[in-house]
C-alpha cells in the first residue's frame, strides 16, 4: 500500500510541474503564440508598447481575441482579419481606459510568413491627468426641516478630491469611476440611503492634457433610522432579532450599521435570505421633523437542524467515526445545541455544547458543555465526566475578531497511568480563554491568522489535595505568497505549561503529550517525551510543538502538501528550549470538496527510529491545522 501511495504522489508532482511550466510560459511579457499545424491559417501575435508599459501589454494579453482563439486557427484571411480588427478596437479601449486619450494602435501582418506574424503596436502618447472636478447636489424632493444643508462641506464634498481623485493624478477610467461611485456610499453613511448619480460630464482639455469632470447627484430624502420591522418566513423570535440591532432610533441613516446588522444575521446561520431596506411606505419617506424611517427586514429561514458524520483513519489509532446533530434555533432565540459522538479504537465519547446568544448584553453568549468519555491509550486509561458553564463575549469594532471567555468547570472519574496506578480524582476549575481568528475559511484557510490562549486554575483531589494552573497557547498563520491559492504557506506553533504540581501528582489526562496526527506526524500517538522503563509515555509538565506546510493546489480538486513537524515534552514547568525537538516529515494529498478538503498524510519520523514505525498514515476531513 505504501509503494502505491508513493507512486501516486510522484505522478501528481510530475503533473503539477508540467502544469506550472505551461502557466509560466503563458505569462511572458511579450506574446508569441502559434497554433499547432493542422487545417486553417497558423499565426503568431506580438504586442509592443512604445513606452515599454508592461501593464498595457499585460492587459492586452488578458483581453486579446487573437490569444483566446489561437488554438482554433481561422480558415481564411478574412476570418483572421476579423480577429485582428477586434484586437485593434480592444487596444484603443484599453488606451483610453488608462488615460491615453490620444493614443493610437497600429498593426502589421506578414502574410508570407509561416506561421503568419501579427504585430500590434501601441503608441500611447501623453497621458491625461485629472483637472478640475466638481460635484453638484440637486434634489427633486423638498428637504426635511432637520436635514443638513448642502453647504455642509463634510457631508456634501464639492470635488472628487474627497474621494481620492486629486488634480494631477492619472486620469484612468477605473480611478474616475471608483471616485464617482464613492459619492453614493459616502452619503448612505450620513443619512441619505437613496442617493444616486443623475448625470456625469467629462471634458478632455487638449491643451493641458487634462480631464475635467462634473457630477450631478440627487441625495434623496434625509432619513433617520427607526425601529426594526420584520417580515418573511421565520420561526426566529422577533425580540431576539431586535436585540441584535446595532443602531439607536433617531440616528441618521447609516449604511455601515445596516451592513453590520446583516453580518450579525449571517453569522447566526439561521437564514438563507436576508434583505434590509428603508420602509418608506410606513414612514412617508421620513420627511416629518424628527421623524424616523423603520428598517424593513425580510428573511427566509434556513433549515435549523443539521446531521453530519465523518470517518477518519490513522495507523496508530485505527479507524474512527464522528457523528453529530445540531439545532441552531432551539428555543426561537438563536440558541444553538450540538450533540457529538466521536468513536475510535482508543476513545469513545459523547458530548454536547449549548450557546444562548445575546445573554445579558450584545455580543455575549451563555455557554455550557458536558461530556462523558472512556479513553484507552499507551499513556493512561480513563473513564470520566466533565461539565462547564460560563460566558463568552465577542469584542466589537476593530476588535471584532477577538473573543474572551470565562467558565466554571467540574470533572472527575477514574484514571490509571504508569506513575500512580489506578486513582480516582475530582477537580474544579476556572477555564479562562482569549482567542483571535482572522482566517477566511474554517476548514481550508488560505490567509489570516489564529491565536488561542487558555489558562485554567484547578483545585481538587488526586491522591490527596491538589492545586495547580494549566496554560496553553496555540497560533497559526496562512499566506499566499503569489497572491493565488495555488500555493499557501501554513505555519503553526504551540506551547504549554503546568505549574503547582509534579507530573506524578497531576492526573495523566491533564499532562502534556506530543506525537501523532494532531502534532508531530510520523510518530506514534503521545510517544514523544518522557517515558518509563518499558518505553510507555508518561507525559510532562510542558511542551513545544511546531508545524510547517506548503500547500500546492493541482487543478481544481487536488493538492500536494509537503510538511515538517517538530515537538518535545519536558519534565520541567517551563519548556527547555535548549533541548532538541523530535522532527517528522512527509507528504500529503488533498482532495477538495465543497465542505472542505479530504486529507491523506504520510509521515516518517526523523529521530528515535528504533522505537517507531517506518511511517504513519493519517486520513481525515479538513486540513491538519
């Protein structure tokens, strides 16, 4: 089986290299592409810019009909002439869009050559710059008595310089259109959600090679935000939906508040369709002094329940399954209940989590969790129960990617390990957590970072009174160095510490372990670090862990991932950074599905080979981290 896997990986690497080479040659600054010999007229085309502007050449290549159809050779000169004429018109449009309003394009066709040689030359000439700009505000409706005056320059800027288009800037079409479009977005955040551009006028001043722009805007009525009005097919409590509202009644209409509210609704996972707009019919357009305009929310509820399952396999832990059931609107207020049951050869567990959003205040949830487990590993055997309840709060504004949590927990049961033998234990804890997540995808992140810090003081009984503190930090980052998800560099680091008790005086399930699919691949589960005289892992008081992956995407559905992992467990309270790590390396395959990548990793140990298998195989859903 291992030989078959290696052979498959080699074939995929060869395929990826051939694909990458083809893409590399296709991206050359000057294009000279010829179709293979067959019926029709073969040709090669080259684009040249007099001012050596590579951006112009790149844009021509991206929009050239001659290049798009180069594999379909024209059957006559007339057909080829049509393609050339289309590219000439494209060249003129591109020149104008980049501010070269006096630019010209010429062509040369060498019919006697084989393949026929076509040369399109761009002569941009002088580039136009932005001259005087003016914004004029006119409204077809009478102004509300409390509406701001058009003389207010902060709300009603008079030039496009307020939107990034300054005199002297290159007069590119994209920059001009972006600035004009920004006027409406600016007014929507200041009480004018119905603002629209009614006329634009652009005049090229040839003597100065400058572009003059005049924009006429109808701001529409000035509106103040009112109460939320809900309609549509939904079993979600209207009281809950109103608690999520971020604006105050009477505030000037603010599109940013509307988008913030839309994001909050989307994050609940309760709706398949969300529409928000001013309810003008109910307000009479909010024209009365001090009047407000209701915000009309129209929703369609998504199915509230989900049943899911998965299969995983590793050579050290064997086969496993994971089934779960989730309800996202249990009591009508967005309450989320999830029941999950992972079962492997080493672990049988059933657990549940519950969260009630908007508990006591916005962005705060009441959270609870419980589990019962039976676990049998080389390090210990455990039968135990765990329960916790507490609060989790999400920060707002610039800190909206941060969460903080505090819980009260209780756990207890029976555990049998290599240091203390069979013991019963009972612990009470105060788990404190802080996390940050800016990644763009839970199962397959390609950019962003994650950070999680947990600190839990414990007090209880384990072969006598016990008090200790357990802390752990995990961080990971994701980067696309080429700007494309064809290559993603992913790095992960973790460390932990136990203070206040010795290793033998700490329940084995709370000690730290490294090795296996969740940490250093290639090694047997929990095998790195302190061991007894029989070679069984005993765990430690601290650890460090590190992983690096280069995720190459091959085509639309496959990927190849070389990886390097390292880690170590220590007897001391703090990691001994002078002690060498145990390293594992390997190669993985990914098959990308709509719900996340299917992962197959083959890892080999680089140290302690005498006590490890030659390799380990891991199969599961989702990236390794």
